[in-house]
C-alpha cells in the first residue's frame, strides 16, 4: 500500500524495514526523512535506517507534491475537506498529517497550501492486544463504559480496533457502532473497509461524533459505541446522551496518565457523574500499546 | 467478365474513399459529443460527490464512444502520456492537454468552474464538427457515389 503513496526512492528504502515495526514516516521539506521504527525516531537511508543524518535521504518539495498527488489520486478537491482538518486518511487506514500555510477567508479555513511537512502514520492490526484486560472491560453481556487514556502513538486506535473485533467474536449478540471520524479505526476508504473490526460493527465515517452518536442511536440501535480520540469539552454531551440512553461507550482520549487527565477542565464533570466505569491507561515505554493500569469508576486501580 | 469485376472494385473503392472522408468528420463529431457528455458527468460528480478523476473515468467507461476513452484511461488510470489523437488538429490537442494536465489541481468549486469553461470550448468544437459532417462529410459521400456511377457508366 505504501508503494502507491511514496516516491520510488523512498519506497525502495522503506521496503527494507519490516512493516510491523514501522509506525511513522515523516517528510519535511529540504530535511532528512525520519521514520519511527519500534517507537524510536531514526533517519531513513538508502539501505534502510540510520542514526547518522549525513547518510539520510533528503526530502524535497517535489517529493511532498508527489505524495499529495498520490493520496488525492490527482484530484486535490477530493481531499480538501480533510486537508482543512490537517490530515488525510488514505487506503488501508494510513493517515497522512499535513502541515503548511493555512489559507483563510473570513476566518474560515479554505485549505492548506505550500505543504511543508507530512506525517504518514501506518496503522497496525494486533489481534489479541486487548485480551489481557478484556474481562475487566466486559462482564457477561455488560460492556463497561470505558475510557482509554494514552499519549499520541501509544496504541489507542490499535487497542480499540482489536476490542471491537474481540467483542464481535466473544459477545456476538452485541451490536457495535463504530464512530470513525478519521477512518483510522476501520481503514475505510472509497467504499471498502480494510481493517477487521468483526461482523457486528456498523461504521460511521467522516462525520462529527455528535452527529454519529445521535443518529446512530436512533437508527442503528447499537449496544456499544466505540470511538477514537474524544474531546471532553466538545463531545461530552453526546457521550452523556449515549450512556443515559443505555448504550455503552468505549472511547479514547489523549493524556499521559490519570493525573494528566484530572487537569482537563471537563474531567471533573465526568468523574462526578461517574460516566465511565473503567479507565485504561496505555503507555509506550518499551512497545506501543502496553497496558499500564486499569482503574474503576472511583479511580481505584484494579489492574497493574 | 474481368472488366466487370474491375468496375465493381473501382466502384466500391471510390465509395469507400468517400465514406472514409465522411467518417473522419463523423468521428470527430462523436469525440466532441463524448467530451461534452463526459464534462457534464464530471462536473456533477465533482460538485456532489467530490469523486476522484480516476473514479469518474472508471464510472463513465461504459458510455464512451470515441478515442476519448483511451486518452483519459491512459492519462488518469494507467498514468501514461503516450496517446496520439487521430482526429484532432495540433491546436485542439494543445487545448485538450492543457485542460486535462491541470484537471484536479484546485478545490471543487474552481474545478466545476474550469469544467464549465472547457465545456464552452467543447461545445463550440462540437458545433463546428457537426457542420463539417453535414457539409463536407455528406458532400464527400454524395460526390463519391456520383463519381463512382460516372466511372462505371463511362467504362461500360
């Protein structure tokens, strides 16, 4: 899938790196190409990876243009709405973060031009990565309202994807609604789903959580809603609405740990209302997706 | 007997020449008909679905009836630029390339506008092509038939 995305000289070098350990490719205009391999940033050289910046392959403006052309299929208008949000999701759930000069008109972002940096994030399917704590999150037919906490790149999406899959095969009577705003969870691209989330999942993509929660509950009658990267201030109403409607919510949020989460303004409301029954903290000290701890609704650690 | 056979051959050859001349104009007309329909289809797809160009070409494939199909297929699906137009002149080829080389480089609203502007070009050429079919094409065909009969009569 990377072959259709990258310029040939980058792909020929990337080929030497096992895909299961490659998580990011960073292209910055006129800078050495950086890849994240097994959680560590290193330079990309002609033969694979190197720590020596002198041996690194350089990225020029045309390489960035080539990637943009490839991800848009020579149709920039088809990805402009995504570029406005700062990322483009392409085939296989690969997410390309975009940075450059933001063009606004009357305070409305129209596009990003002169793109100078791209962050290509490669999704990974790790079947069984949620099984270690599955029984802490599911009790018989009850799926606890769960908040997955981790810093960026620590495996939240991989965990959620596997949890949806495991739920599908272990609690097959449950209808799962996946709200996949950035198409990362399911790898949904041009009418086909690339990553496996089981047989009982309905998927909303490319829409706000508020819209998907309200319409999803009304029309798809889910038992569980799974979604990635919530914003407590923006999405709290939708989550409260779902939980009070009898639908379990499993979602993730960016935070380093529970203490970090407590500093978020809206979290006190979440705690007071005891919205979530479980808090799962993920970390990436050795490998991404390591489960650091599981807390209950009173923030008492139940798994370490 | 040989003379009769030769006359039939000459008769068919003259009509074939006239018909070929007529078909040259007809194919050009078909090309522009194809182009205007494709542009209308593309404009709708871009404004309502923001479909990529390669998908638009794929979707429209069953409706193509001219060399436009190969041209667009090469350009947007096979990504090669080795197509040679048979029925267009140099100026028309330059205009075609100029439009399709820049197709897909702007936001949806601008693309729709660009497609609409290019449709005007396509419609103008369609009108010219239709006129040529009606005048030069048909004239060639009629002249060929008449000339073929004259030749046959003379030699009989």
